[in-house]
């Protein structure tokens, strides 16, 4: 058991797989997570709304993803190198920085276990009023996998095998991977092993090293340098790439940061840039105030100032309800729409 008492970690026993303790698992399940050892799945707010035809998430609006057939999951539910102040997940429970291959579940075990956990979560919606039953039936067979739910997925040592396995599933049309950039070696492994996802998101919230440590609370001393290597990877990645900015009032939303953020974008040359306000939800409410959120017009204004300094980017779209504006790279152009959904 870890010194924190929150997460079972490796302790020298060969067959003792990393897993979440029963007490924390119970808390996660009460919050409507499906949990299996060190992995987890959840039905997000927008997936549940889509079951009743009450809306879709911005991934549908921006890229064409089928919201009701999106499976948000993670192989690293409580493992992460950072303690980001804006994270709405329980970073206070995060534990080990190591996930040895012999102490983690294989991809096939993770996928089928989480599919079953997700099925249990979906079944509970069949008895509700105004639900679209055909969407519920379809949702049991995900087309899209968002590897992003909690923790840092690139810490999972078998991530290339996991992505390859997901692509082999008959219904799969797309896979999105969200990373904090602390494991650049894994990103290069994905490329070398022909296991790149459909789209890679690199979380972005700091234009300087000092700001990076203030916002992300990284556990690694070379965290900023690691993130820079991941940014460089994006510039030549043979898949769709996104820089996702989280804007936090009184931290990184002032116009004086435009020039440094411009340099970051020009270095990474992502196909898309998403600029999103911090949202005062979940565990982040213990670290930040409601006033740290930006209004939609403030996100637009920050974006307008940034775009004025970028020669290769235009404003592509926005989602008011999610307080997000997305830019598109004209020079390194790819269609916003995922082909498999057209």
C-alpha cells in the first residue's frame, strides 16, 4: 500500500497489480464511475444528455463525433505526474509515478472490463422518461474512445497495445488521447509502434516555466522540459493534433501572455487550438474560486488578441455552453471533420 493510504501501488510482490483501494473505489462508484483495478470509465454529462436528445458535446460540434457512442475512459484512474489546480478530478488521491508493466492489466482485460462497467451505467437509463432507446442500444457499442477521463494515460506502459486493440474493435471509428505532456517518450513510442490515435490533445495552460509550476504543480523537476519535448512531437506528428488551453482568471488570461502563447503555438504547429475557460466544478472548487472562470466574451476577446498575432490560424468555431473557441491551422490544414463519421 502507498504511503498515502489511498492507492494500492507496487510493493515488490510480483502478482500484486496496481489497483484503487476499496474505500476510494466506493467513493468513485458513488460518483457514477465504473472502476476496474487501476482503470475507470464514466458516462459524461453530454453523453447522458444525448440519450434524451437534449444536446451533444463540443467534440460533436467541432469534429463530428457521435456523443452517445463516445466512451470516456482511462487506464490510469489515479496516476498522474501533476497536481493541476484547475483539475476537477481528485488529484489529492493521486499516488505513484511508476506503473511497471508487470503490475498493470493488459489492454484486452481493461477494455472488456470497462465495457461491462459502462454497460451497467447505461442500463440504468432504460427506465427513464423521454429517453431515446435506439441511442441507448447503439451506445452499448462505442464508436469513439476518449482516453482522458482521469489521471495521465501516457503513464500506462501498454498504451500502444491498448490503442491498437481499440482500433481492432469492429465499431471503432476514432480515438482521442489527452495528455499533460509529461511522458514524451510514450508519444514517440506511439509513433514508432504505429499506434497513434486519431487525435492527440496536449493540455496547455502556461507560457513560462514559472507559470507552468504554479498551475500544474508537477512532481517532476524537469516537468517544463518534458512538456516542451511533447510540444515538439506535435509539430511533426502523423496524426491530428490539438493544443487545448485552459484559461484561468488571475493566472494566464491577460493579454500580456499573448506573445509567449504565440511562440508555443508556432512551435507545436497543431492542426487545432482550443481555448477554453476553467470551469468551477468537481474537486477544483477546493482550489479555485468561481470568479476564476472566464465569461464567454472574455474567451472570445483573449482568442481575438491571440489570433491577431498568428498568421496561420483562423477562428473555426465556438461552443458557448462550454465556453470554448477553436482555431484551425490554415498552413498545416486538415478537415475539421473525422472522415469515418461523414
